[in-house]
C-alpha cells in the first residue's frame, strides 16, 4: 500500500473587534523529502532527540512566491518576515485536533498549530510560510512550504495558522 498525504492550510486572522478573517487552502503545502523522513521516524517511535530533523518552527514570508518541491529548503522562502518566527503551539503536532477553527482536522490528520499574539509582529503582504527547524539558516531543511493569498497582520491582530497533513492509503 502506498500512503498519500493530503494537505490543507487554515489561516485565522482575528481583529480587535473579535471578528475573524479565515482563509482555507487545499493542496498547497508539499511535504518535502526531509518531511517524509521526519514522519517516517516519528511513525517508528523515535524520540525527538533521535530525529534527523526536529521540525518545530514556522517562519512567514512576503517576497516572491516560490514553486515548492520535494527538495525545497529554507532558502526557497522569499522575504522572511522579522518577528514571524514562531515555535509550534503547545500540544502540537497532534491528531484529531478539536480546535473549532481547524475544520481540516481528523483521526488520520496530523495538525500543526502556530499562534502569533498582537505584539509579535506586523507585516503586509504575507504570502508564504514554511515549517522548519529552530534557528533556520540558508539551506536548512523544511517539513513543508506553501504559498497563500497575500494578507496583512497589524499590531492589533492575532494570527493562527493550522497546517494539516492527512495520511490516506491509496
């Protein structure tokens, strides 16, 4: 049996008045070869300190959108945004996510959640992101990279991004 990974991303931008702008993207984030290794090692029960790659960080970008591929690295991220580096939320990644904003969670879905507070950063034209290792540099491995329709985050907005990877036998 071959395992296929279905993917979606949900972006939740919450304004000061409590209203939410929600963006949903299907099949936009590709799991890289390094990501395949990560998932295989996690499935075999390896602990974090035994992993080849310890993916735990998201970085947002607002530059020229790349074409993501199996061999993409942190170098493909166009215009990393200062202050957008964020560790994965506590308790994530996990399966069967019940967060009501994450409409893409499920029993066969690994969900990654990243949350930015109002004061974390402000930027215009946010249009891409990667999940990578802590303190990434040029050429660092990424689990996944994806493009989005550009949006702005002000210093009065909070931001949550869910990245869902569904494992389906085909």
